């Protein structure tokens, strides 16, 4: 039976987990035309958490990709918080990295423990930070996502500032922001319909974004708000473009209702 955990995500409500047989994957890859094989530079291992695979299965897939795709430059995957502290498990992660899985996409969602608890994320901010640090120590590059508006009106400021602090503690290579969109059938959508949760308006969402950027202190990270859910598309690098991003947000916020934001009907997941 499918169990709903986090309150905001509807992505896997109609899907059941299964591990694809290696023969299926092998057929997919080997069946590509020579032209396509030559053109592939990046591969993403779907779906929700490819690292749930046993190490031997993962290595077999990585070897297949490297053997069949001569110009492959990067293999990436979503990842849950699957980097336990034991030296044996750290060795597993390092071995997978050595075989070519180089970039992990990890959903921070929020650095605010109260927001994480309310949305049933299942981990604390400290646990996410620790897991991401272990991933980086094993060699992986980390791409983090967080969700503007997830703390609601009630926790808007706390959510934003704590998220910036978590970014700083992890020091990822990539940061991407999304903006909350209520998915019908999820607990959070039901809470909003019942008045228990209030989604921040676009201006409040942009104020959150400004707080996050102001609070984030990283070595070097590509920063983007170009996802279709966002009201404003920005991109740059941190810390190099930090002041320019803050200035752009200040200009937009000063415009009030005249600000050129993406309309609701153009937003999407």
C-alpha cells in the first residue's frame, strides 16, 4: 500500500516503487542509435532515488553507460539522505562516485525544523546538512533545492533565514529555488483549503528569496530561480553575483503590483 509521507508532494502518489531489471536498462542503452550515443553528454538516473539500488547493481549500470556512451561527461541522480556515518557505508558511496556517478540532486526544501516537521519531511535540517557533507566528502557534487513559501505566512521569515544558513553549512555546487504550488490531493492542499495553512503572496515569496540570498555564504555555487513555479527568473553565481541579485530583488520589490512577475496561469511544476 502506498503511504503518503511529505504533505506537499504529489509526484509519486500514483506510482509504486520497483527496481527495473538490468536487462531492461541494457536494452534501452544498447538500443540507442550510434548518432545518439555519440551525442549524449549527460545522463540522469531516474526516478526518485536511484541510490536505493545495491552497490553492485549501481556499478553495473554505471559501467554500461561508460562503455556505450563514449562522450559521456556527467551522470547524476536524485538522492535521499542515504549517507550513514559508518566507514563501510562511506566506502560504498566513494566506490559509486569512482565509477562515475558525480552529481546528486537533494531536496533540502527548508532549513527550518518546524517547517520540515509540519510538512513531514522526515528529517531535521541538521540531518540533511550532515548527509550532504558526507556526500561531498565522498566526492559528489551536490545540487540543492528549496521551496519558497513552504513555511506559510506563519513561518515565512524563519523558513527563509534558516534555509540560507543551511545552504551555507552545506556549501553546495548548485542551488535551485522553487516556489510552492499546492497539488490537489496532498495534505498541504487540504490544510490550505481548511485555513490551517496560508500560502504567502508573490511579494512575500520574493522577500523570502531575498532573505535566503542575503543569508547564504558559500564558496562557489550556481544559483537559479528559473524553474517554472517561480514568479521571477534569476540566475548567477554566489558569492560573485550576490549583490547584483539582491539589488535586482530590491528593484522588483519596490515596484509593488507593477512588478513584471510570472502570472499564476504560467506557473507550473
